[in-house]
C-alpha cells in the first residue's frame, strides 16, 4: 500500500513537469505495468543461478572450448564440439575473471530481451488477455531451473534474436523484413533451429491474404538476403581461418546427427517431415476456407514447426 501510494505521488509530480526526462519512462511503465511485473519475477527466478557452482555439462564444454581458443587453438581443428561457432566466442567474451558468473549474466540479459520481445510480439498479434498467459508461461520456462531455462545454453541466446526477428518480420515493411533476415541469420550461427522459424514466417508471408503478390516476392527476397549476410560473414571468417570445412562438418552436419548412434533418428526425421508437411497443408486449407484469421494462421504455423523441431 505504501509503495503504491509512493508510486502515485511520484508519477503525479513528474506528470506535472512536461519537460522532465523521466516522464516518458514513467508513462511507459504505467501503460506496460504487467511487463515490468513479469520481468521482475523473471529476474528473481534467475538470481539464484548467478551463484550456483558449475553443474551443467554443456556450460563446461563451451567454457573449455573457449579457453582453448584463447590459448591459440583452432576451433574444429585443434578442439572439437558439435555446435556452430557463435556460442564459443560468446564464452570467450565472458572471460572477465569469473566466466561462469558473466556468461550467466549474459543469459539473464538475453532472457530479459526475450520477454520484452514476446510482450511486443503479442501486442503486434493483438493477443490481448492471451498475451498475459503467454508472458506467464514464458517467464516460468525461461526463469525456472525445472526446464533448464536458467543455464547459459545456445537456446537462451538465439531465442531473443528469433523473437525480435518475428516482430520485425510481421511489420510488412521492406526495411523491417531485411532486419528480420539479419536477426534470423545471426541466430542461425548459434544453432540451426531458427531456420525453421524463418520457414514458418516465409510460409505465412506466401499464404496470407494481407499482402499483394508483388509484395510477397519482395519481402521474401529481403528476408533471404538478410538471412544470408551473417552466415556469409561467419563462413568467410572460418574460411580465412582455415577451418570452414570442419566447421560445416562438426558444427552444422553433426549438430543433430551425433545422437543417431543412440536412436532411430533418420526414420524419426522422415516421419517429422511427413507430419509437418501434412499439418501445414491442413492449416493452409483451413485458412483458405476462412476457418480462422491471419493471426491464427501465423500462430498455428509457428506452433507446428516448433513442435516438429523439439519432438
């Protein structure tokens, strides 16, 4: 009660000063109060992870590879792992005396950026009350150790890039589509999964009746060019570093196939593709029959593509 009254008094004081620099900030906080609430909850959930000792294997592998790079070893030649290069160089940036603490701070910041992106993506999709439920679920998944949301793994770092890529991709502006492609391409250099989110967005642009045919071609072209640029930059870096072939083999091709030794991954992948294809055709058919809106089309495409990737 005391804090609520204090907030009102401070807000009224600032409101009476039209040129005060804090006024836009307070206006934003007042109109987006539940975003601030969920961000606070997320940070509270993540704080314990900043002081935990090392316990997750992937964090140790990334840190070990980063240390090897710092000591002059070549990635994929002198030191090996089945990930694309971004995550290892990110771990090298975290070498400030306490690498584990710093990389988890990076992960916390990435989580904040993800939640802010989910909030504004929900507003762009006009989810209204459903957006609050989405924010609650996202906060729990990204902040809780139950779902390993509090570790500094690749998913935590490509997620904010992917979410904001979707936000820009739905803007229906040429510049924003190019930015969306750049974000998707950068996310792809962390892990290949954002490619499938890009695929869902591309299908949506082709299928939706919101854009003219000429606009669709332009949007997809800009999206593709933006996507290719970060990948080309990384590949050029790897080429001049002398480890491009190994990077493609270990960081891209082996990124999923390494688990095939322990499961029928090839057969499972075929069924995934078939199931995803049938699902997309069904979704597009229902959309053409005007059974649901363009927003529902986008959500269903994103949902089915995501399920196909994670299952």
